[in-house]
């Protein structure tokens, strides 16, 4: 791509997390497995039915817009977008054209054009009947689900930036509670508008790439399309403005249809819905309900807990995860006021994460409270239990919610750090192992470790190795 300049814009759709659909009271349940269950005459487009705007969906988009520093206009409206497709029951889609809910905004340095609200389509399922004949079925459970669409300016420079933008938006949507945004379940879908130019004239011809349903596919689809367009231009041909789909099996974009323009959809104001007066919404309350957002949280985690940028990014990928960590960090301070948090982070991301992943448990379902987790780490930090003991205890208290200190005390797992007590054990070991003393005097450091091991055995593993080493060195001179 050395001689060509990429121009990339993104259009990202996200299904909103509301109880009911956009314009009716049918349930918005993404987990419904039975087709055509959550439907009604309104979302099926029956004649004579009238839509009613879902206020919660509008408020969700307004919060997203506020979080991304967009502008809320004085008024907004819905429009009819006319096109035919088998999974579009009305024969048109209620969307927004010239007066969306949000104008502008910025995310990851990429300017936003708009954020608007519309209704989702149904889903087609293709297969074969008992005779082997190809058939298609339509499931309208998704038809009418509130769908947010965010459109960016063509500021994205490459496939990596596109992936980072989509990932950050997904995290923000989840922090706001606006959408679960699971790409593998179709709750967030990315489309990329891709063109290349020599940089010495107008921008290249834009190609829209659809059907991108994973972050890897976002990267691969953009990379493929940039290379394809370069090959087209270098062969002396012109890039055609069209809509292409990403074929995951072929790892290639494939032509679907010539790209429609806005006038092809014959937009006109939705006659069955009134314009929206934005002053009727409590914008102040919506603004106050926005939580600390990921980028702000990362900065604070670095400053407050002395984490690295990479560590802060790992924690903030999921709000429940970072909330648990911060609750545990707060509890750790009650056990050890001067505590630093690196050990807590290590146990959290390595040991606890590993067990959560292995057992398939969601962090919100853990019986291990942040307080008990912090107490376990505090026991290690104060040398009351060994790291090995803590790692052995963690699966147990994770499953049954027991108090780690009570278990360690009841089962004799607390480390003995009392110097006087360890002195008696060390003397006993030295009396019974004169050869080890002689070896140590000759400079064999392994002899010291041998005696410490013997003492740990005598104490059934409960001795503090550091204090034992100190005691033996004092006795051995």
C-alpha cells in the first residue's frame, strides 16, 4: 500500500438491551430459541397497526452520545427507509435520516458523523427439506429490536485502528448497560467503508463491506479489500462502488449488489410517529447516570494502584471484573493500610482468572467475595500463609465462600513466624544432623537448604522459610 492512501469509515450496529422491542411491547429476548415467538401484529407489520416509541431505547442512545461527546439536537424524528427484503416484514424500516438523535462526537481520535436509532430486521435460515430441496425460513423474533447505528467519518487509517475502535465501543456500550454487544451473537455488527487513492486527487471509490461479525474478521476483511482494490487499480481497471460481503470461509470479500444511494431508499418522515422534542428528556439525569468510562478508569487505575497501562487495560475490558478488583483492593487496605496492589493484581489475573476460565464461572456468580479474596492475599503478604498454601486454598474458597483465615487456622496452615519457636526447631534439626553442619562450614550452601527443609517437615510446612533461614544462619555463625 506504499503508493496508495487508505480511507476507512465504519458503520457499527448494536442491538440495545431493552425489555421490549423498539415500537411494540413484544419481548426483546436475544436468548429465545423458538422462532417467531416474540412477535405481535406491530412488529410483523400487519395493516392498521401503529408503532409506539420505546423511551428506554432513545435514552440509551442519548447516553452513548453523551459518553462520546456528541451533540443532541433540539428535535429529532423517525423516517421510513423503503426497501424490500424477506426478513423485513413491513416492506420498509423505521429509521432516522436527517435528524438523528446524536450529531458528531469522537472516540479513539476518530470523529463520529452521527448516531441514530432504528429497528432491526428478522433473520433468514437456509437449509433443505426432507427431499433435499433448498428452502429458507424467516424468524421474526429479532424484527423490531431497537438497533443503534453509529457512523464515523473516514478517519480510520488501517485495519488495526478499526479493530481498536470497535473494541473500545463494545466496552463502552457494556459499561453504559446499553448493549451486551456480543459479536458472535449478532448483537454488534461492523460494516467498513473502504477506498484507496494515490493522494494526489479525489478520494477513491468507496466499497462497503458487510457481514463482519468478529474483531478478527474486521481486520481481515479490511486488509483483503485494500489489497483487492490495489490490484484492481494496478491492472488498469476502476473500482466499482458496490456492497460486498465478507465470506469467512473464503477469507475474501464477495460482491453482493451495487451500492445504493440515500435517494434509492425514498426516505420520508414516518407518518405514524411524532417528532421528538429533546427537551422532554431529563438530559441532566441521563448525564449523571453515566458511570466512569473505560479510558478515565484506566488513567485512575494507573495512578491509584500503580498498575502498568497494559494491566489497567486488561482490568477495564470488563466492568464487573474491574469492579471486583477495586472492591478487593479497598478491602486489602483494611487488612494492610500500607499495602501495594501488585500481588493482588497477580493473584487476580493469573490464579483467580485461570480458575474462573477453567470452571466456566462468571465473576458475578463467584461465592468468593472481594473481602475474602483480599484477606487471602493479605495472609500471603504478612507471611501468615505461604504462596503455595494460598494457591491451594483459592479453588476451595472460590466454590464454597469460606473465610480463608478461619480455614488456615482450623487446619494448621498458618505459618509459624515466631522466632523463639523456630529457634527450638532449628536446634533440634542441627542436633540430629551434624554432617549438614560440617558441610555448611565447608561452604556448601545446599546444606542450609537441607536443614531448612528438615525444619519445614518438622513443622508440617507451617514454618516461615525466611525466618527459618535467618535463625539457622545465626546459630551456624
